[in-house]
C-alpha cells in the first residue's frame, strides 16, 4: 500500500492524533508516496475532459492544493496565473519546492474562509481529494467562497465517485473507517476531520446551487461504468453564471 519512501504506521498514527493542519504538516515530506495523493490517472482524465469541453482558461485556482498534484494540470489548461490554496504550511512548502514558476503562487488559507484578495480573480477552480475534510454543514461556506473567487462564467470542477454498494467489501471498509473516526473525534481533541461518506452528489449539488452555481455532471469514461450503466466517476461542473 505504501512505498518504502512513505510514512511508517507510527508516523501515520501520530498524524491522526493531531489536527488536520498539524497532521498534514507532519505528513507533507512523504505525502506523495502515499495512496492519499490523487492518482495521475484521475488528474489526466479531468484535464482531458476539461480540455475537450472547455478549451483553455485564463487564471486557475487549486482549492486545498496539498503538495500541488494538480498544479501541472492547471498550468497546461490555464494561460494566466495559477494559485494553490491550502491550510497546511508544510504541504505548501512542498508544493512551492516542486513547482517553482513565476506564474504559480501558493497561499496559506482556510478554504472555508478564502481571502478577499482572491475574489473575482479566476476562470477555473479545481479540487481533488479534500472534501472529506469538511463536514456537511461546512459545505455552504466552502462553495460560497469558491464562487466568490471566480469571475462571471468561471467554472468549479471536481471529480466525484459513485456510491459504493453495501454488497461491496469496500463499503464496509469505508463505513468502518468513518465510524472509527467519529469515535476518535468524540474522545480526542483536537478533532481530525476525515470522512469518506459525507459528500453525496445529491447534497453537493443542492449546496452548489444554493451558493449560486449552475451544476451539471459529465461521466469520466476513463474509469468505466457499473453493471447498471452508471459511471464509476463523474466530473462535476459548477459554473458561476455570467449574470446575477
């Protein structure tokens, strides 16, 4: 599951017993050697889909950028400024080290309270693998903040997986992880918010619309379809309207 360059079980346990911010500060130097980094296959699928549907963009924003896995994607899709935002100073330090470019900058900020300086500045915002760190009640602030960063007509894009059926062993593994995390957060402080089953498409779509987006989804055919025909993965395309 982990490479020889990745964190040990002891290091992961130490991370899990701290806050999200501190945990990722500790994990940052080895993060790209864990399964938690967004796979290149997913990044490539999203980039290809956006390029085919939308062409190029002006400026790009990576929300919860981590070590900058999506920075290359944004640099290729966007003609202008590329910004990564993350709460962890350690992750941002790694991102800055790996992506030294005069048109790329990184900003330390809470995604639930994005800086006013970023308002009306971007044409494309993306996010990968971070939404489990936000409770459902926090999604309105998150989505409203991203909406403010976009120029009229700007797009917020991110992948979302199909629900896992209870007949799958993975469903039980994910349910068990979430249950263990809830117990951990009930008895230990500071909390470490990371859940896998708190981001359903129906609720996400409703919260995006409430934040002012128009919303559509397109299948990511790169990952195939389920026996019933539904795609395993979709790309959510939330657009800030040109007017209103």
